[in-house]
């Protein structure tokens, strides 16, 4: 019986082959029932699109790259042939509205969670959590405390929980244990490791043998952010820095080609934020307006968290609210709604926000930079580059705008991963995807989040209904045939009765 079932499973089952096993042809009734139910078994398999056992060649691959502080318009400033080749072979989005505040840690976590900072909990590069009574600083080991990150689940954790594998080369937060997991493969953060060494690791992870290769990887590089801070984005010296980033991108493309990954791996190249030009003439000195003993300064210009000493909230706020025309002061509950930056206790009771180009300091003895970011995320100079290519993307397609939180559901779609609740929507950027779905994402792009609903709720109901109808039909045929055999006196008449039924069955 088992052997027959396995044999049948390997061939096309048609109504005619089913009839070949009907009892009047000498087949087993149980075998017939199994054959009739066979389509339902495959219809309801929960791992139809994604399985740990799926061949590595068939599984979608995705590499997300961030060049820190690469402003959207840098690619137009000097020849950038490698960015342009991705644009021509894939897609480009001109304006990306990133997450507020436009700083490094909040935005890198938004890219891999689809959440605004108030929801994923990494609200700044420097934070204070009054419930934990802990401080977070990207310049100390405090970032390795999982409690800062556990308010959200990054994509690499979701992939691994779904049976996949991931890799991370220096992406902020990727060397921290989050929800009990590290990426399957990752590099401990070390700024002295070259971009080329990071790329070679990522290519090695994608090229590993079946069962060991990663499905998704993130790759981070510190430039052109560092140069942008030091030189200011308007400096002519930035031209060379930008050209150097394009060369690094060229190195990555070449390594992917050499490894035979270029046509298989979907590649997204973006950034966390842009960069604004500052001026030593545009400095706001808080000491002119409020006694520094009345508050604790959290995070840095141009968006500064102010934690007033106990009972001093109104006094500090009153001193700052109309202090300088180039600085807005908000109580947390009055931060403009479109920033999505209120609902987290790590956001300080008072938020100061400088106008673009202005720097907030306590006095001029503080460290001054010629370039900075963190300002309003609707300011163009705060927005990052975005290009992508690969089997999942359209070719030579330019889109005007998107939000960075929408990238998470898009990446989940490409990887056939169930997206966790997020602030993004695939609907807004589904036009970036090629019309032909990738081999292992059989559902059309507009159903990315829905497939988990439609694929796992309606299909079983419809399948079960069809199955019941087919089984009942089979039983009717079987009962009629048994009746014919067991009632010889009615043989002639029963044969006449059963004949049209069998003929009808043949035309199913
Ligand atoms: Zn950054």
C-alpha cells in the first residue's frame, strides 16, 4: 500500500488515473481515498514557500548594505558608475523619509524592524532609561545590554526562528544578543576591519555549502559619515570621499560576480541618514538661557534630550520654550505627531530641536563639527540614498519617494518571512518589485502581508470543501458498485442505473 502511494505521488493524478483505481477495476477503496485526498495534502502544507530543507539554490537571498551618512544626492555630485549600474539594472528611490531622530542607531534599527524609534526603543545614540536607571552610549559597552534592544525583533532573529540563516558584518546592534539570539554568522564590531574584509566575509557566508549558507546578510561601513562630520558636506574634499565609496561598492559587486552570486542575491544599498552643513556662526548656547544644574543633558546636538531635575520640569521648559528662534523646545507629549517620537520613556521629558545648520551646545567649549545629522526627517539633506537590484526587483525603475519603515515588509516579502507587526507597508513600495515573483515567493507582491492570511486561512477551508465533495462522490460510486455486486437479482437494472453515473464521473 505504502509503495503504491509513493509511486502515485510521483505521477500526475488525473480523473482518469483515479478511475483506474476504482473498485470495479480491482483497486483498493482506501487507495482511491488517498489518491483523492492527495491534492489537499499539498495544498495545506504550511512550509510551501519556505522550508529549512528547501534547496539553497531555490531560496531567495538578500544583502542589505548601509554606507553610514550617504546623503541621497551624493551620487549626482561626482561620477558614481557603480551606483548608476545598480540603478540601471534595478531600482532607485529618490527621496527616502527615514525615522526621526535622523541618527545612526535609531535608523539602523528601524531598517531591520520596520518600526519608528518610539516603538523599537533605540530612540537615540545616547539614551537614559528611567525604569532601568541605565544609560546607553554608542561609545561604551552599554550597547551590549540586551534590554535596550529587546523591545523589537530584528529581521535576522525572525529569519532564524523560521529556520533560515543570517549574517551580519558590523551592522549596529548585530553583535548584541537580542531575544536570546545572535546572527548565525556575525563579526564583533571593530572599526579597524576594512570594508573589503567585511565584504569577503559576507560573500563567504552566502557561498557556504547547502545547509550552511546564509539567506540574509547586513553589511555596514562607517563612511562617508565620519568625513561628512569632519569636513562638512559642502567641502570639495567630500568629492573624493564619495568617489571612494562608489569604488567600494564596485568592489562588492565584483566580489559577488566572482562568487557567482551577482544574479542570485538581491542587493539593497542604502544609508541611515544624510548630512547638513554647519557653521561656527550658528551655535545655540543653553547656558545663556537655563542653569545647567537644573537638568541632565542626554544625547547630542542637533536634537537634545533634556531630563529636568525633580520638580524642575516647568521651570526648565519655561526657560527654553521661546529662548532662541533657531531652536524648538517640546514637552514630550507635544512633540509633533508626524515624528512618531513620543511614546517611550527613553524619550526625555523635554526635547530640543535645532533648525538645519544650527548646533546646540551648553557653551562654546564643547566639541564642534562642520557636518551633522539628527534634524527633522522631512528635511531633504537628512535623507539617505536608496538603490537595489536583483531577481526580486524591477529594472531601470525610478521611484520618487518612500519611507524607510516600508523596507522591512518588502524584505520580508522577498525572503518569504512573516513580517512582525510594524509601522511600514509593502503596498507603498510594491512597485519596486519585478512583475515576475521570485521562484520561492509564489504570491503576487500586493499580497505580501496578506499571503499569511489568505494562504493559511482561506485555502484550507476551500480545500476541505472540495475534498468533502470528492470523498462523498467517491463513496456514492463505491456504494452503488457494491450494491450491484451484492444484489444479483437486480444486476441488470442496477447496471443500467450505474452506467450514467460512471459516465458522468468520467467527465469530471
Ligand atoms: Zn549614521
